C-alpha cells in the first residue's frame, strides 16, 4: 500500500467519525435549544470534538490533495468533470463547511444564555452538514455534458 492509498482510505474512513460527531452535536443542540436545557460541559465537549474532527479531516484531505494523481494542475483539469470536482469543487465546499462549524463554535463560546448557545451551534452545524452532504452528492451525480 502506497502513501496515496493509505491517506485515501484514512480520509474515506474518517468521514464517518466527522459525520457522526457533527450529527450528535446537532441533535444535542436541538434538544438543548428546543427543550430549554442548560449548556453543559458535555455539550461543549461534543461541539469541540465535532470541530476538531472536521479540522483533522481537512488536514488529511490537504495531504490527499497533494498526493492524488487526479490533481494535475494542467489546462485540461477544468475540462474533465472528475478532476475538476476533486481539484476545485470538493475542497472548496468542504472548507466552507469547516468555516461554518468554526464560526458557529466560536460564536457559541461568546454567548451567555444556554438556549442561544444551543441555537447557534444547531444553525451553523446544520448548514455545514448540508454543505458536506451536498458536496458528497455532487461528486456522485452524472455529468450532463457541457452547457
């Protein structure tokens, strides 16, 4: 197994950890927000672990990006749907999602009221999760030719 295959498998498997942690953070924040529950240390840790896992996945993805044989940096990159997706579209959407998670986490730390903390996490993490799912689905859609 070469470095590219190893990092690709790591990136592919680690996505499930990110997905589960972000989903748990969303569920517990919705329960806290709608149930008017206090913001606990467990809430903070789940939100933080979701943030850390997303950033770790980004770092693994950056390594994968530069090891990938798909990334050619040539004039033909944008003409091929697969190379364009992995060279531009996928990582841009994932960075947007990670920025949303980071901003949501940072904003929630500055808020005093527990309901508002839960609400902030819920909103930002849900939008981030939608971007992540959209990016993954976009990578699996058939190409409808050039428009």
